[in-house]
């Protein structure tokens, strides 16, 4: 595994704004990508990372909100419930934070690294992360949905309950 460079908004960021392609090959290359993404996420103390953030336009994300690593390939939201306002950050938007409205609960269908169909249900921080990461696959960043920029008031302690602190 290897740590990959995380693209930052405003610099070499074209891949962040593009629509990622469905994964059709569940091969060693995909396994390598997912492994590298997890390593990169942990190295940056993030709670999630999407493939476009490392310049790979494939529909793959990794998430760990403190309950273990989740790998999702070709994820899509099946159902959402409720609404919650959270403060998010993003590894591609360093040193900034903003308030975003997200579902309280979400049900996602995806595939694992072998192509097996799986379902993940999340609430709270996991729901937020799932939505944030899946947005990345469509070129959407939290700053596009932000209802308030709280970068100035950003304090690390404040971010625990949301997008993972230094998420995605
Ligand atoms: Ni992000």
C-alpha cells in the first residue's frame, strides 16, 4: 500500500469536479486503490476518502468513523430519513469548515472489493460521511452545499460529531 497525494480544491483539482465512472473490474488494481485510499485517509486523520480525491475517477470510497473500515464500490443512496445540520470539513478543502444539511439516516447499496452487493445503513456521523463521500463521486464538494462558512470559528474540538473532523 502507499499513501497517495490528495488533490486540493483550487490546485490541480479537475478530478474533484468530474463525474466518476462505475467500477466494472473487481481486480487487483481495485484492491490496490482501496488499500491506498484507506492508508491515505488514516495518514491524514480523515473519516473518509473518495477515489477522485486521489485523482482516480472511479466510484470507490473508504470510510472509517471509528467503527472500522468500510469500503464501498459503486455506492448509491437508496433511502434517506430526517435532516440534521452538521459542521463538515474535507481533506480536499484544508483548514476550512462549513455547516451542511444532511440526512439523519441513510441506506446505501454498494459492492465490496470482490463485486458482491452489500448494503450499509448509517446514522449520525456515518450517514453524513456516506453522503459526503458519495457526493465526491459526482464532483460535488461540501462547500457547494454549505449554508454557513464557519472556517473562522473552526475549532477541532467542535468537529468531532460530524464529518470526522478532518474528513474526506
Ligand atoms: Ni471530502
